[in-house]
C-alpha cells in the first residue's frame, strides 16, 4: 500500500513542524547536576534547624521519586509504600541493635530485604488492579506494623527502640546534621537518577506500556509479570534504604511513626501534583509541597492544614495530569489556559 | 446471495504446506457456557484464513485463546510445532504471533512512534536501544500509511489511523503469524480497499494471516479459506465462494425466517 492512500494522514497538511528549540539531550542531566550542586552549596547557608527541615524535604523527594516507579510509571497505586519504609527502618534497627552491625552494612541489607519482600508479595498482589491493589498493599503495611508492635523482644514494640549512636557501644557513630543532610541529598539524587535511567531505557517503555494497557503490552512481547515485579522491587529497595537512613537519623523509632499511613499519602500527593510517570514531577512536587507547607506553617499556623488541603484539591482539579505533564502538553499545543486543560482531562 | 466480488488471490498456492500455527479441539468455557468449542484451524505461511460469524459467535474469544490472552479450557495451540497451550501472551508473541485488538488499544501516554517502538523493543528479535527501535517504528509507520505521524499522541489520530497504528504495532514485532481482529471496523468505504491491499501484500510476503471481519465481501476477496463460527463452533470451512453460498451460513447470519421466505 502506498503512503498516499492514507487520506486522513495526508489531509492534515505537512508534517508537524519540527519542534522549535527541541531540548538538547544533555539538558536534563545538567539540570540534575546543578540541583545537586545547589543542594551542596545551600548547606553552608543554613542554621541547624533549617538544615534538618531541608533534610526532611530531601527525604520526601526521594520517597516520592521511589513511589513514582510503581505508582507513576507502572500505574499500580501502592497505598502501602510506608510498609517498605518501616521494613527498611526495623531491619536496620535489628541489625544494628541485636547484630551490632555497622550502619553501612545494615543500610544496603535493609534495601535488599525490602526488595525481596516486595518481590514475594508482588507475585500475588500485582495480579490485582486498581483499587484492589491499593487496598491489598495498604493491608500489607498495616500487617507489618502489627507484626513489629507484637515482637517487642526484637523491635521494642510500641514503646520504641533506640539505636546506640554515641560512645563505645555504638556500631556506627551518629552522622550529625551535616552528615544526614548529605546522606538524604545523596538518596534523593540517586533515586532521581535511577528513575531517569529506567525512564529512558527499555524497562521504562515496558512500564509505561503496562500502565496504559497491560493486555496490549503483553501482546507486544512485554513480560508484564517480570516488569511489574522489577519496578515494585526497585521502588521498595529505594524506599527501604530511605527508611533505614531515617531510623538512624531519628535514633529512637516507634512503629506508629514508621508505619504512618500519612507518609504514603504525602508521597502520592507529591507525585500526583508534580506529574506522575515523569522523572522531574515527583522531585518538583515534593519540593513544591514542602515549600508551600513550610510557608503556611510559619505565616498561618492555625490555618496550615486547611489551606494546604484546599491548595492540593485545587491543584488536582486544575492540573489533573500534574505540573510537568501540564507544561509538556501546553508547550506542544501552545495552550496555557488552565480551563482548557480541565476541559481536556476532566470533561 | 450474490457471488462475492473479486476472486481469491492467485499465486502462492504452493506456499507453506506445513502450518505455522495449529489449534486442535480449542475451547473455552465461561461458567456453564462454551464461548468457543472444538475449533481446529491451521494457519500456513502465505495463506489467509478468514473467520466470519454473527455477533457473539466467539470470534474475538478465538483470537484471545490463540494469542494467550485467555487460557483455553480444552484443546491445544501449537506454534512452529511447539506446544503453546496456555502460554502467557508474551511467550506467544516471542514465538512470532502478533495480533490486533478489536477495540484499539493505543498506549495513550506515548507518541505514535513510541507505541510502535515498544513492539520493536520486546518482540521476537528485540532491539535493545530505544533510539534504534524508534527508527524501525518509523519504517513500519511508513508502510501502513502513517508516515510523518510518529510524533503525535494517539488521541489525535482518526479512527482509520488508529486502526493503522494497531496494525503497525503488530507488524513491528516482525511476526510469522498475524491475527487481525476487525481491522476494517469503522473505516470508510474508500479506506477499505487500500487496507485490504496491504493485508494481501503481507500475506504475499509470507505471513500466515487470520482475519476476523464483518464485511463478508471484503473477507472473501482476500481469503484463501473461510471459517464460519456460529455459537462458538465451526459451522463450516472451505473456499470463500463455496462457504458463502452455503445455506447454513446464510441462515446463521440472517435467521430462519429469511431462508424460508427466500428459498434458494
């Protein structure tokens, strides 16, 4: 068949204009490098309270980017992500307190434990879709919290447990505000880097295809079971590593705080607002929410939660596809109106 | 019933005696109902098998059974002499069996070219690099008449172009067997002939083709053999002219009253 027999294809005039000023391939990498350098430079400008706040922001950047691998790229909304966070944390606690191991050993082991756990529960759970998957993972996280609370000999139970981090008994000395600042900045950078590498490679295409239509992906040769399980395990490994670092930073940890469902909710909100399934979206979403939240906390302490909630609702209504995807759509169609965006995605 | 226009394609009559895909006793039960039962078919290189049947006859279920999207309750599927009964869809795709979906399934978040590139990256002979896969995708798009449309999102394609994309995604697998589930549905009359010509060209390239279609004239024009499904079973099978003049086929499509009022 000749190409000219395609009336609809030729009826639309010449080819779409070559994208003007198409962004060069090195730009995202350069932007990432600049962001990390800025983070390093910022450190010297902060006093210790601010340094801890910014460290927490980095933690959420990393958590959001990790959730995005399974929830954003793959489209499996995991509502039990905090389970991997807590699992990483308590693995580290047990290894350091009972095993006397260095944090630098416990840290990678915690990531591996979370990944293996995710792969094992993923085989049955990733056969579920949509709400069923969300509720099942939520149940797993709650179950883990109950488990941790009920084996106090190992975990300290509800009363909490303290990692020895000073003096001769400490397997590893506490890293200090400066040390944890660098640790979490590094975790955020590595998580974003892994997202970028996955996004550009074959695996990224497989995950996006699964997200859009799993049957079609399988028909095109994508081993959907393997791709989904891989995404889930990598996401869990990163989340476990973050939880591990958080446990050491906090020194004393409690199951209620380590398995707090609000942590999962924050990750999801950050990803959705920033742009799920993109590399930059979770990073910008986490930074944006953290900055707005902190501003409101300082200037409108009484109205903080209410105002933040209203802003999140407004953002989800006006930018249902997230900030990064909105900008991408708007650049392509040259239409920056929020109303026509709502029309495109909501109506 | 009028004689179908056009004759079955000449040439390639000697092609492919050994079937590349064969089913035996293939069946699938949903609850107490067999949607498909006891279907034996063989697809040969360079040959087109048309499958027709009224709505609900089990045509799409048959494709889903062969492609691995449904597991058969009974029977077997062999590809290239190997048993693929109950295999997952990607294993069957890796064996060289490509399919389209009756309801088009574009990856909406990817551009048209990236949609096709996925098949090039994960097919039987996978291309490792996304950039190389996109170049192959552009060639396939050119072939199905979507040249130059690679950069747009699938949502901006017309119905006919969405069907072309569906076909391009199947072709990018470089398959041996092509299962086409109503690729002509929704096309305007002027768009049908080029599409048929393309399908016939693929057959001449040596693919084994299975075409499901409602438009009987269209299917008769390009099929070497036609299989009629009715209530999930094979009503009859044979050369198009013979099958389409079969009284039982007319009855299956139009009902008893039509045949009684118009005794042939």
